């Protein structure tokens, strides 16, 4: 068995990394790779503990798996948008389209993981703890929320910023207040606005920039709708054949991931559902009081436009930065939905309100939890017969 | 303090040097943050602001120290405010007369030196109870500690946010042709706060005595 071979290899290497071994400096790297492949055999010495095969690393792997449909479709859509822009869709095959996108998206993913894991390894060595696995997910989320034309060095800086400032400064994985992937995106959005919004960043034209067809705009449907031009087919938006960030376009692929997350119990359906409800509620309310074409678009279209679905499924449910209590999750999700649509529709400066809404509610998640817990304490105190 | 003690004794010199490091008003006491965020988008206003605060603080400490035995305790804050405000107006007028462009850039923040908590803090904590000599050193020292952080933050914000230092292009044109873009976030004030945070982080990493105990 190859698996057993690997295991023997790890067992043989272990003494070198233990205290006193000559490679002890790299012990956290060793442990990181070992537990990546195998369940740790270390047992708890005190107290009783329920041992489950599902630890943080496997939780993270499940989220990565849930992201795979979105990622694959994102790759295909990058190629699709490219060939559609130059009017060459008819004479290209499915594989050509996919491979074009694959080759454009792959470097972004490599840069994201390379920089992020490099910093995580470095911090683990300096602080002498194990490598935290939180970046396994962030490393894939970050490329998926970026426009394809984001320069790689910008991606690298944003990843470094998010890992160092949004995570390590707060104490590493599990201690961060905000979703690191969204911090990376917000950093880029405010630092390099011309590369994160507008008409020319969503479709990779490359060397074919002079071949674009007549009437090509390159703007996202949401960006156009903001200017009052309602030129999209909502089913294209649902399946994902629209320009946008790499992974955010296909609501269908995202919903596949959502189903996987809910079935495996990794992602909270309460948060996802309440976020959607919040958006529908606000969308309907805005429909009623609409004064311009953008406010008049049917409220449920908002779910499939822009990054809403991606945010609602993968960003809001981050277990670290979201609310923890059951009631808190409903409030947290609902407010994200409400704020996302409010920012999107009513503030013309930020067509993508989902990112800001989630970051804002990340900030308030502990407060929501606090009041939910306090409310529960008060209710139960009323029931006790003995005076406290 | 004995009368024989010279102005530049070891103890008095520490009044001057401590605020630059282990007793820094911004990074250790976390005072005067507002102006540190507001004026540090470029190096030039940061330096001018730093010098202005040094002047105001040095003189207000001396004046309050000279008057310390005559100021009635109950109205001391008002007296201190009057002294600081007069000095600030003086500085403001000088800036307007000699470097009008920077004065315009700093806008209200020169006037707001009056409300800088470092100044009131030092007046209350030091000048009211010490002789003019040491008070002067304490004022200069704390203002310099404040100014030092301002200059560091201003340096990085201007370099990364505009590619310039003191208005001169530092990052070569070739970089921009290769696709380098100035970081717009550096110009916004949140990044000033984050830069101060990074300075605090680095300082505590080097000087572990500053790290609070984990309760």
C-alpha cells in the first residue's frame, strides 16, 4: 500500500523533528504535513473527551471540496467570456475554453496559496506552534472573489495583508474578527479601486484585446444595472455565464457547494437562509419604493447578480467570524442580507455591498451573541424559584 | 529634586529620551491618535505638525511650570487651556505667514493641537509639579516622541500611497510602466491606524517589557 509507505516514511522522519533532533526548528512544518494526511495519534491525558475524526483540518477540506464546482465553473467562465468577447465562441471546443480559463486562474491560486501558506509557516516557526489550517480555505476563497485581471503582485500583497494584519495580529486562526478572505478583497478594493471595479477588469482579453466584437462592454450586469442599463438574462446569471469575479458568477455551482456544506453539517443553513431572506425582504421593500430602473429590478434577481450568492454561502458561514448562537445566526444572517442590498442599491459608490455587509456584521457578531446569551440567562433566571 | 541638580543630569535626560521609546505617548500610552491619523498622509505636513507640537508643548510646559504655584487648583484646566490656546494661535499664525501651503493642508488640525491629550496630560502630570527646566525637557521629549511616530507613519504613507517623499518622486517611472500602482488605501486614514498598530507590534516585539501580562 502506498498509504502505508507514506505512514512509514513519516514515522521514520519523526525523531529528527522531535526536541533535540537536528531538524527540530521545522517541527511545525513536519506536523503540519503529517496531520494533513493522517489523524494525529496524540491522545488527551486529562479528563474525558469525545474523539471524532472530524477536526479543523478536515472541516476545512470539506469547505475546499464544496468550492470545487465553483472553481471549475469559474475557470470555464473565464474562457467563455474571453472567447465570447472576441466572437470566437462558435469555433472553439469545450476543452479549449476550459483550458484557457484554467491556465489564467491557476497562477492566481498558486500565488494565493504560496504567499499565504509561506507566511503561516513562518509565523508557526517563530511562535513555535503548529501550523494553523485556516488558510486552506482562505487561500482558495481569495482567488475566487477577485477579478481575473487583478495583477498577481496585488494578489500577493492582499494575501500577505490579510494573513498578517487580519489574522496573525489577532492571534492566528480562530482568533480573527473578520473573514480573512474578505479582508484581502476589501484591501484590494480600497487600495487599487481601478483594478477592482469598472468595465475592464472582469474579462481577460490578453493579446486579443483588438479583436473584440462590436458592442462589447466588459461590465458586469450589476455594474450596468447600477447605471440603469438592464441588459442581462437572469438565467445566464443563475448558471453563471456573465462577467464577474472568478468564482462568483454561477449561483448554480455555488448552490451545489451550499448543498454539500449543509449535508455534511459544515456550513450553517440558518445563516445562509436568513441571509437570503434578508436580501429578499429588502429587495421587495426597495421594489415598492423604487424611483429608478435599478431599484425596479425584480427583488429576487439580486440573489443571482454580483457576489451575493458566493458571499451568502461561503463568506457568511465562516465559523470563526460568524455568530455562534442559534438565534444569533438568524439575526446575523438577516442583517447581512438587508445591509448587502441596501449598500448595493442605495449607495452608488459600492455596487458590491455584500463584502462590506459581511465585514460589518462580522464586527457585530460577538455583540449579537452576547445579547442572545444574556437574554437566555435572564429568561432562565425568571424560572428559578430560589432567589439569587 | 535637590537644587544642586543640573538641568542635564542623567535623570532629567531620561525625561527627554524615554518618550521616544518605552514611554512613547502614541505607541505606549496611545494618546494623540486623532491628529496622528489626520495629518500623516504625507511626510511634509507630518514634520511640520511634529515641530509645531514640540514648540507648543515645550513652551506651555515651561509657562505652566512657572505659574504652578499661583494657579488656583479649581480653575487650573482653564488656565492651562488659555496658555496652550495662545501658543497654538501663535504657531498657526507663523505657519500661515511662512509656509502657507502646508498650513492649508493641515487646516484645522493645527488649531486642534489645543485638544491634543498629550499636551494636557503632560501639563497635569508633570508641569504642575516640577520646575521649569525639567518641565521643558519633559515637554520637548513627549512632543518629540509624538513627532517621531508621525514622521515614521507619514514617511511610509507617502512612499506607498503616492510614491513620493517630501513631494519628490522616489519610486521610478519604470515601476509604473511595469504595472506598479500606488496603494490608495495608504492615503486613507484607516491605514494610518494600521501603520501605528504595526509600529506598536514591532516595538513590543523588540521590547517585551511593554507587553501586558495575560490575565
